[in-house]
C-alpha cells in the first residue's frame, strides 16, 4: 500500500517533535519509516497505521532515531568536506603551479614597493571586501537554513575570519628585517598566507554555491510536504 499525504504529514510531525528539525534529515527519516510502514501493512493488512509507525520506530533500538539521524548528518558533512578539500587542493595541480608562483612573487614584490602601512591598508580592505562578498553571496531565505545540506556547505565561510587573523599574525610574528638568501622572510610568509587565504576563499565559495543549488533542488522536491 502507499501512504497518503495526511499520513506522511503525521510521520513528519512525529519526527519534528522528536527534535529533528533539518528538513532533509526529516525527509530521509520519513522515507525510511514510510517504506517500513508500507511493508508492515502489506505483511499484516489488519495492522493499523499508528501501530505500524510505532513498531518501525521501536525497531531503531535503544538510541531510537538519534543514531540514524546522526549518521545522516555526518554523511552530509563528510560529503561537503570532501568537496571543499577537492576544490582547495585542485589549485595545486600542474595547470596552476605557475599561476600560484607568479601570485606569490607578485604579492612579495608589492610589499617591497609599498610601505608597510599602505600595504596593510590594501590588505585589510581587500580581505574585508572578500569577506563581504562571501556573506552577501550566501544570503538566502530562512527556509534554506532549515536544511543540513545548506548548513554543512556553508560551514567553511565563517572560518574566513580565522584565516584573516592568521595573515595578520604572520605579518607581526616574523621580524621585519629577517632575511634568508636575500629573501625577506616576513614578506614571503605574508605572501604565502594571502595566497592560501584566496585558495580557501575560492574553495569555500564554490562549496557553498553547490550546497545552495542542492538545497534549492531539495526544496522543490519536498515542496508538497511543506506547503
């Protein structure tokens, strides 16, 4: 038998009451419960709907739905984590080696041409613009925030603030005049930090955009149950 919309809503509300609020997690649990209920009703046509639902939930064991939901959440997080690091390390491929080296060299030389204060102003302004773009690009209706996919895919963006602090730390921890083979170590460290920040930003934005697209697709998929 197939469950009707009212029964699906009843299962969904039961899942929500148990504290599972992310829509995509709810839907995965609902799909699992609904399939099990349908099987039980086929095996025993006299079994009523509520009893079939209770039997299905009890079959999850002592931990109930929590272990199942945690597994789903961890799977989504792992998916976007793999995606982020794939984007990040793709920049170190042979196609981009020269571009990376040129970028590091360009930033290094720029520090030599500008005074420390002017370069710092340019750096802070640029980083704030990048941070602003990242925030603006991921502003979505509140419905998106109810999806574990959206949360996981955008979880790397808040860490941009940490990379800014790391760059600032690099500028202050290394002595200004310290050189190795005529290379200013502070300028080199700062150059590397800025390039790593840009690579991190690129990977974080690309990961966030994919999570937004996938969340939008899920919203369309589950629209019937959430109207």
